[in-house]
C-alpha cells in the first residue's frame, strides 16, 4: 500500500487531519510518573496520550531529539512507543536526518526497517543524494524540510533564487527525485505563514504536507487548513496537547486540547 | 578548556591531523566478529581500531547512522565506544542534527551531556536557531555543514547568492552566531574540492575545519592540507581505514592505512 493510501485510510477512519506530536519531556510529566525509570515513565506517558487521542488523530509524530536526550532508555522508549501506536495510524519519525548516500541509507534503514515507521523527516542541505535513499522504500514517505516555521528559517530558505525563495528549489528537487523512486515524498511546511503554504499547495496539489507550528508556535489551524486542505494535509501539535495540564487530569486535558484542535481543523477532503 | 585548545593538545601529542571515522558495518567485519551479538561485535571491532590507531589519530568521528541502523544495540555500542576513546583524543558525533531551538537543545544535550562528546556536526537548513543551542556548551564545538563532498552537495550549496555560492552565507551566519556564544564553531568542508577549502580558509583563518572525503570518496590528502592546513584542520577517513582488510589481519591493515594517511597529511602547524 502506498503511503498516501495509508494516510487517506487513517484520515477517513478518524475524520481527522490531526497529528499528535509525542515529544516526551519527563520534567513536564505529571507527578505520578516521577518515581518511574525514564523509559518506563516515557512509555507510560505516551501510552496514556495515545489512548485518549487515537480516535481524534490520524497520525503520531515522534521527535527523536526528546528520546535521544534520554540516552539508551530513550531509545528503548522510542521503539516501544512506536509499537504502542495502532497499526492503522500513520507513524512519523521526526529526526530531520540528511547525509551522503551511503549514510542516508542507514538512516532510512533505522526509520523504516528497524523502527517500522511509515514516514520520516529529511533535511535537504546535502541535496538529492541525501533524499534519495529515503524514497527507495515502497509504501513509505520522506517529508523533506521545505519552509519551516521557526524565526530563523528564513536565513536560508527565503534567499532569493531566480526571483523565488530558495525553498521552492528544494520542493522542486525533492519532487523530481521522487518521480523515479517507489516511495512518496512529502513536504514539511510551517503553519506560521499560511500564504507560503497556499503558494506551495498551488504548485504541488498532490504532495502530502506535514505542518507543524500550530499551538505553542502560534499558527492558526483554520488558516492552515484553508491554505493546504485541498491536498493531503497533516497538522501537528505537540506541547499544546501533551502538556495541557501537569496535574492528575493530564489525560483528560490532553484529550480536550486534541479535540478542540481536531474540531478547528475540520474533516479531511478525501 | 576551549574546544580548540583540546584539539591543539591532541594534535600536538599525536603529531597528527587524522580523524578516524568509526562507521561500523557488521556485514563488513572480519569473520571473528560474526558470532557475537551486534553491540558486542561493534564495540569489539571499534576497540580494535582505536587500539591500533590512537597514536596516529588526534580524533575519532562516530557516524550516528551506523549505530541507529542497529537499533537499541547500536545505541549501547555508541555509548560504550565513546567511553573506549582515550580522554585526550577529540570525540566528534556526526549526526548532522538541525531543528528548531527547543529541539536542538535536546540534541545538544544528547551529544554533549548524555554521550560526553567534544563536538558534533550540525545541519544549517533551519538557520541560526538550529545552530545556537549547540554553541551554548563551553568547551564544545558545533561543526556546521558548509560545503560537502557529495555529488549533489552543489544542489543548494552552490546556488549563487549575491555573486557567491550559498555556502558562504552559511559560513557567515554560523561564525556570527558563535561570536555571542561560549562554544566554538567549526565547518564541515569536503575534501574533493580543495579550491573551495582554500577560499574558506582564506576567509576564516581560525575556524576548525572537519574535512571528510579523502579515501573512499576520492579527495587527495596532500591537496587538502595545502588548502586548509594553515588553520585548525581535521581530516577524516572511515571506510578506507576500517575495511582495509576483512581478514584476520584487519587491525594491522587498518593501522597501515591510517599510518599512510597520517604520513600524507604531515604534521599539524601548531
């Protein structure tokens, strides 16, 4: 099954564009997790979040930095969290890897074979060589960083290249590379500039967009959907859901936050 | 101690510019490692390489993809390999991480605090936010990808920006950011285009350059040193040393290959 088919099925089953970001920070966990070992605490916290959001979310995105920062225990929790996500939801590993071909092959192997993810995020600074190995896996998707939502994203991404911002060049290279490969390509496009989202959607009507930056980073969910929703769209929120409350009601608060965002995003066009 | 001081001390002690890349691929290990579990095999192989090269190498670079591809056992082998490197050698984690500030903080924590590396490689596509957290650690160094040696490196890096290739913009942003931070910044510059190396060295006489691409990737060690050697320089070789032989003589062959490269690189200017 192609990645886009799995995504469509997950979005139809849940009626949702929402991707929940699992960025576990034990320092922000409710007190009940504080006596457990880090890996057990992370897995238990993530499992609670997955449990209360799975009817509202078509996908989960795991930010690898939060697991790496916990060392070996973090990597154990990462593998176990992937297994705790229902099979018919999309699993995205957000590691923004990007290296020369023989190394990128290993990163793709780690994400798709070792951890069994459906998709991962890829950094384009090293060019097409760095993207290609991620596209060689049938049924998987490489979400290439195109236009990110952080303040200094513009440092390189908005440099003028032949009258257009540089990120258009990245989008072009990535989709061109995907033409000759079995896997799907997607774009990471930040939520904070809906006009850029609309511009990219106009040029790439069928490319899946993974859109971080609503919630804690300030993007407006309705504006995001208006700009991108005519093509395959995933809108991610992490901190705004995970840490909606740090009290014993954290799971209910996370569910309420996810439900509000799900409501604001509306139903996918499928 | 500043990173550059540790580097200078390691280069003086060994009389060497050589960095040995530890990119363990169990499929290429000699037969004697084949019955061990992956983590034990990787650690034993790496320990053999470190043992026979430590008088010839001022630094070791661990390519994280090769450890990630082995899953949890790979992460265990990574942590143990770092511990097996002598304290007075420079340890570089080559993961090319790069993400928004709150995530990059975690990657820096993973590399410098959790794993105890002296330096790591950083990808610049997300701009200064992605670099800054790695520079906040006193005594550590962030080697930012500037001009890489792979074929498609030019896709973005050589785009013309105001009459110069884009990588000059990256070099400028990275060094400017480092001015206000306690850590050191370095550049990753590929060995395959010595004229670019010379151009960057001319503009940045004191920035440490980490130079991959000699050996398997075809860069000429003498040309590299001629171009960069007037400033702090580390020249990396991985496959050419690790897999010089896959027979029982692998350690001697690795040493011979490292010694030949050490000889070709000459003595550091300190």
